[in-house]
C-alpha cells in the first residue's frame, strides 16, 4: 500500500501527486516483469510481486549507471583529465544521496532525474558542437528530464557548461 502522503485529493477520490516521467522510464522494466510473470504462470493482479519489485530495482540501477556513464562522456568531451573525471564520478556516487536512492528507494525519481539531466547535458553538447539532430535530441532529453520532475528545468542554467571547452561565442547558440 502506498503512503497516503503520496496522494492528493481529486474529486471524489485521490490521485498520485507525481509526474509520469519516472513511470515512463520504468515502463520497459515493468513490461519485462509482466512478460516474466505471464511466462511463469504468475497471476499477480496487483503487480506487487517479486518480479515487479526486481524490475524497479533493476531500472534504478540501470539509470544510475547510465547517468554516471553519460557524465563521464560529457566530461571527456570537455577535455577533463581521467583522474578528475574518476574523482568527480566518485563524489557524485558517494558524496550525494544518489547511491542511497538507487538502492533503498529505487522507485523514487531521483536516480531517473540524474540520468535525464546527464542526458540533457550530453545532448546539449552534441547540439553545441553541431552534430546532426543535436537540437532535436537535446530538446527530447530536456522533455524527458522535465517529465521526471519539472523543477529540473534549472538544468537550463547549466547549459553554458557544455560550451566550456570551446572558444566559440555562446550567444548565437542561445
């Protein structure tokens, strides 16, 4: 049973008060759990059984690793040294609550938001360097980021960081 603090009144009932981005990102993992359940003859109508719980945990681990890999990709593109990249990723993993959220509360949006923010920065870098479909890909990544949590729109303030390693003027791109 979900905590009542996660719901808000709506008409004669109540609805979950979170945005759909996390559920959208977890959907492939959930559908794999559903396929596993059907194949194994499990008829759990609540979708709260072990395969579903495992699928959400695996989704969280996947997005944690994806986010770290994307951050590494971004930092390599900005010509940061391997030692600094390793230290940065270690600080992100152990110096924030990210590892806790990935392991202890995998269904929450934090890890998914981290991965989508990293994706947005990587795709913004692609757009900045003039790669094909860069703007479209960056826009799609930002849309997913905002679907996870609209307050992540603050990532727009970090977009000048993608231009850090280049000596091109920033204003025309903005």
